[in-house]
C-alpha cells in the first residue's frame, strides 16, 4: 500500500516517503518534510516566514498561507483560501476560491475547484475536486476516534485520529462528495456527485 502505488509526483518531490509502508505514516511527517524542503529550495522561490512561493506561481492577496508551506511553479491559490498546518501544492495545481487545505500534500496538476476541504491527506497528480467536495479527517461522532482503513479486504487500524484520505493519481471527486476519514482511493478512481465514501 505504499505511496509509490498512488502518488507518483509526491514520491518524486519527497522520496523519503517511499519508505513508509502505509500512507497514513506519511501524514505524521508532513510538517517536518516541508520545513526541511523549504530550507533547500532554489532562488526561484520567494521565502518568507517559512512559506515558499515560486516566482511563477500566482497567489491571490486575500489568500492565507501559514508556515510551513511550498507553492510550486505554475500553481494558483485563490481568493480567501486557507492553507495551514503544513501544505505542499505541486506544480501546475490550483487551489480555488474559498478552499481550505490542512496538513496535506497535493500533487502536480491537481485542481480543487472552490469551497473544498482537504485535511490530513495525500492527493495525487491530475486529481480533480468539483465544488464543495470534502475529505473528512476526523470522526467527531465516534467515541473511539482511531481511524481504520480498508485495504485488500482487510481492516487496518492506523493508530491515529486525524487522517483524511490518500487519493491516487488521475482520480475525480464529484461536487459535494465526502470521503470519510481513512479513505484510500486507487489511481483513476471516480467518486460521484453527492456520494459518501465509507470504506470501514
């Protein structure tokens, strides 16, 4: 279930994650990975207070980006978007107006349309989120908040309480769809509009 099966661009950018047997183990390392990567970026990035924005990226002045964060070349962060808790936005990706991305890695050429929430997740390349779709990252309604995932017909306990999703390359998430905490989607998955994904 390694990330190399799901998110090729993320592994290229953060090769050390290929050693993680499970995607949720990468979640715990996101802030440190990004903070370390920022310290090694080239002069093509403008770096201020732990936030690195490529000179070829476009960030709306009304967006809020909190450290640590990397916004790669040719990407876009729209009006009133909030990026926090450690965020990497890959080359050519778009974070549309009113989106919130928390503690997540976003692969190249991926698009969050607008009013999306992505939390504690790893998103592959060329993934498209239609408006209003959500990757839920926490079981508010449960007494036992430890997240489990379904893989190869088996339920695996992650041991953590915050994990949204691992969504493979070239997947499509429909408008107002919700992926429940611990969702694992193989590359080229399709989630229909208004669909709720509950794997466990």
